[in-house]
C-alpha cells in the first residue's frame, strides 16, 4: 500500500512537472523542489545500484518498482533550474548550470536517456540488462555532478 501511494504521488508530480517552473514563487522554492526530487531519485536508484553491485540480493520485482519510481521522478528536478534559481537558497549547483545552459541541457538529456534505458531494463527483469543500465545511468549522473555540482 505504501509503495502504491508513493508511485501515485510520483505520477501526480510528473503530471505537473512541465508547468512546475511557473509554479515557483521564489528561487528557494525551486531549489528545495529540485533537491527533494534528487534525494528521492538517489534513494531509489541506490537500492537498484546495490543489487547491481552485489551489495544487496537481486529481486527483479523490487528492482522494477524502484526503477519505475526513478523513471517517473527523473524529469522533475530539471524543471527547477530556471533563471534566478542559482541564488536565493542553499544550492550546490555550480554557476555553469546556467552559464553553460547548452552543456547542462546535454548532460540532462543524457541522464534522461540513460534512465529511459534503465526503465526498459527494469521492465525486462533481466539482471544483466539492469546491471548495464545502472552503470550507464550512474555514469550520466556522475558526468553531470562532475561538471555542474559543487562538492
């Protein structure tokens, strides 16, 4: 039941993701929104990554459930990097996320494409496909973090 509520909330969030940028009253709201989304993504991706790395037993159903959540959430934080959201709150995003908007968009697109592959792998239930997709997704995350996130 708890998982169903989480998935329902995530789907509802995705439905509002496109107009989300217009919903932020203050830069702090956008910053908090994207940080919250990234926290949830990291939590659910981490569960699958632990399976892929052999740190947790592989369970295709649990992996697929967590991957579905990551897939739903993956597009949400990107709507919260609008103009002016580089200031006004505590953020670890580097100025390059705004000054190199084309590079940031390319990195974000690479991440979303990797998550799409991860989602397909999760639906297959095949450990080998999931493990490979986890590696690609993790690499896309790292690539963006290396260039656009302060340590």
